[in-house]
C-alpha cells in the first residue's frame, strides 16, 4: 500500500489525521488491551496468613492460590512452633498482590539454639523469672526450702539435676527454681519441761522462741520421765514430783514445733481445788 504525496493543504491535513488516529489506536490497543491481558491488570490476590504452617504444606497451599514462596537465609526459633514452621512472612497477610507473586518466609530452626545458663542464684524470684525469660527459658516449678529470706533463689534445676551458671542448654528448656520460704529452719524439738518449777518452765518456753500457752493446775503427783530399759529402748518412768513443778506439757517433750507455737503446762499442787467458777462466784 502506498500513500500519494499530498498535493494540497486538504490532502495534508487528511494524511495527518489518519496518522494521528492510527497512533491513537495503537496506544489504546497496547495500554488497554494487550497490557491488561499480559499482566492481568486489575486482578489481584489476597495474601493468606501462612504463619505457623510447615514448609511441606506451603507448595500445595500457595500453588492453589497462584502464589510462590522462598525461604530467607535467616532463621529464628520459637518453642511454640514445630521445626521448619513459618514464623514471619513478607508480604504480610491480607496484602493485595499479583498472581505468581513470591512470598518470602522465615522458618523456625530445626533444632533449638543453645544459650548459656544465666546466673539466678541469690536473685529474687521476680528477678530470676525475668532473667530466664530474656534467655528464652521457661520457669517450671518453684520449691521452697527453710531460709529466713523469702523468695531468694538458692539453686536452678533441670530434669532433676542442678544447672550450673554458664552451662550450655537449649532455648525453651524448663528450669525449676529452689527458693527460701522466709521462715528459716524453724522446726525443732519441744523442750522437756517435766519436773521444772513453773517459773523455770516459763523461762525455758520463752527462751526457745515459743509462747506460754494455758497453765493448768493438777493434783497428780506422778509424772512421766524418759528412761532407757535394759534392751536400750526408750520408755516412760513415772516418778513423784515436787509441788509447784510441771507434771505434764503439750506438745510432749521432743515433739516437732516451730517458732511461736504455744506450749501448755500442768502444775502439780497437792490438794488443789478446781478453779472453775461456781454459783457463789456469780452472786
């Protein structure tokens, strides 16, 4: 096809109009027909949330949605997810992308990385818990032992053994702590007050860190004293006691008590009368 050389202004304008119209038609076809078809213009896909899925599940799951994935070189670790599970993704969930877009994922490490056991001894329970958390370690049970300082950590244990400071252990390990109960070693044997005068018995009670409980009067003159029989066994031997001395006590001698417990005593007084109120006392 050949174009005649314009011989007039009218022919020139006609040729120019044809040229402009053809160019415009080409632009329309390229930008509004060919490009949309070739690039799926206007068609987007919502990125699904794949965090927590394992790498074995991603191919099929993303393939059905016309998406791809690529694992980044960096890895992290979370004890709350299985090995090779997705911890992070780019683009984020609910982002609009084109078909065949690649999703970059950070995977959970196959085995937990190791950290050095931090120092928790002599720290308070609250401080020790914060230290364990900062090292990605989990607090297990807290066992209390006698100590005058409450909540001070004495020892860290894992799987029944002591964990030493600086020892390499896996992140996510469960650490049990041994801490003070705030009472100290307060359990001890009750003092033997049998046969002591009342004043001596009261001094012995207070001096042992115990409290004076009830003081009763009794007319019984026999009291049981600890003795040893011919076979070497402990036994009670009953003997006469002097007036004004302790005939009986509760808790019994050598029973386990703790600081502040009350101790009741019975004082022998011959021909004693009941101290209970009578009808005459009320008149």
